[in-house]
C-alpha cells in the first residue's frame, strides 16, 4: 500500500499531526503563523514547521513537501471563531456575521483552505471544525468546491465515541479522489477524568510539580479558595454558602451560568477544554478533589496529548495564557488518530485489488 503523506495547515502545537502519526501517516510539514507552535510541533512529531500566514502561503511550498511516492493528504483546522458556541449563542453569532464584527479572516480562512486544496490537488483532504459551521453558507461553498473533483463526507463526531475523556463535538470533513468515502461510527471504551489524569501527583493552587513543569496550577484568591472548598464534583456555585456567591450570581443574567466555578467529576468525561481551562472561574475546570483548577498538563492530557508531550523548550517560558491558548485550540490527539485510521482503511479498500 502506498504510504500516506500529510501536510497540516493551521497545525498549532501538533494535536492533529500527532494523531495522524499514531495511525501510521507520514506527517511531512506543519504550517502555522504562531511562532510558539514551532517547538512543540517539531519536537514531538519529527516533522518540519514553517511559520507562515496561510493567506500568504504559496501552494508550491505545500506541494514540495510531498515526495514522489505516496498518497498526498492535505489536512487542517481552519480557525472559524465566529461559529464557536462557547460563550456565544446562535443569535449573537448571526449578529457578528451580519455586522462584520471580529476579524474578517476568521471565516475567510476556510475559503483559503479550499483554494489551496484546489491548487494542490492532493489525493485526500480532511478538515475539522466547530459544529455550527454546518449551518453557514461558507461551509457549503467549501463542500461544493471540493465535491467538483472529490468524493466527500462529513458529520459531527462526538469525541467521547473515539475515546477522548471530554464532551467535545467536532465537525469532521473528509474527501478522496480514490472513491466514495464514509466517516464510520466508532464506540471506543468510555474514558473519564480519572482515566486521563488520576495518576498525576497532587499539587496545590499556585504550585508546580517538581517532576513536570507543565503540571502547574494557577493561583486562587482567598475567596476563590473558599469557593472551591465549598464546591462538590458535578455541583454548581448554588452549593456555596450565600456569603461566597458573587454579585453576578444574584442577578437574572447570572443564574444561566451554573457551570462556572464548577468541579469536574472523576468518573465522567471533562467538559470541553477551552483556552481558559486553567482558571477555576472560567467553567467546570475545578479539579475533582484537590482545591485548585486543573493544571496545564491535565488540560493537555484531557485533550489526548501524552503525558510526556513537550510544549516549551525552556521551562521559564511557561505562561498560563499562552499555553492555555495553545492547548485549548489544539485538535484532540484521538480525533487525529481516528481520522488517520479512517483514511488508512479507505486507502486499503481501493488499493488492495
């Protein structure tokens, strides 16, 4: 069977690439405009990284990354922040688009991905994104462009079904020149917060593990320390004594956010890991039993990264905001592996005869 070679656009720290490599795909190149992604992508994935804005990227750079032997896979997760449901409802998302708020390239990046696919003409294509993109004209324009030359399939994948210990939903798109392609259902053993992070050594709020500089927890103010001590796994701020409740909780607008200041449960999946998952007040990101928010390492492991995945070259460069953004924006590693295995099965089907 011909080896599948991949180039990962918008590669971030390498979550998709790492999953593809686990499946047996040869990841040749990652491209991202964030220089902080270079070290983790190259160090953990044995692949070249190019710091570049995809808007300015020449298709020949991607083409040159492939060798003559093998099937070419163009992969990527074009950021489409206006379509994210995190901290937005559908009405607000629609308002953002109609009024042109936010960066225009937030949704133009998907069109750019389609243009590059058209110019490069790889054998295989994959793109994953947030489920609300399904309802947008830009997505269906993208599908029509690819469908002109490829067989396509897409559906929303519940990441719990592929073994990610997280309630994350992602839109997965695949395309092939070889023949009809499908995205199968997959029922992996259910994994929980305990499965993912239960073996890590305990630390307190504001502390760093001596064994792992990424296993560090953000500080808590005295009142937030009291709040997390009064929180139970799976509970809400409504469990607190009245004196600990914030002023916003007593307003009508506050009662609609029960998952803020919440603890995770050991024997359930984590909530969707976001770029702010290191903060106790940013969602249900409290540790199940220790009085702190989850650490950066725990957030990464709940995204499916292995415990030894190295994100920074020097430990002095670890910053919660930067690492939280890189981890929260990453494609979960098991999703990349699921997509990689999907393509391997597809290629076997059409090359075994």
